[in-house]
C-alpha cells in the first residue's frame, strides 16, 4: 500500500545552489541534499540558513512510500 508523506524542502534557483556550493566549498549535490533536509549537522544547517537568506522558499512536497 502506498502512503503519502509531506517532506519539507527549501526551493532555490539552481544558480543559487551553485553559488552556495562555491561559498561553502562543497558540491552542488551536498547543497541539494541540505536543502531537501536529507542531511543533518552544522554545515547543512548553515547551508539551509544561507539558502533562505538568498531568497529560498520553504515548501512541502508529497512523497509516496510503500508500507
């Protein structure tokens, strides 16, 4: 059976994510995972805060999972 769950994400333009990757000296993928709340810690928290400063918007997306 499929179950819908809401997942919090910070949506930003790809150019903003590339900018943040350069600022934090990490990969684009690292920034994307932080913005999707798939990672935890000080650095992902700092990346998320910066994303919001640069105009990112907190939204919720629906994810379907098998249970």
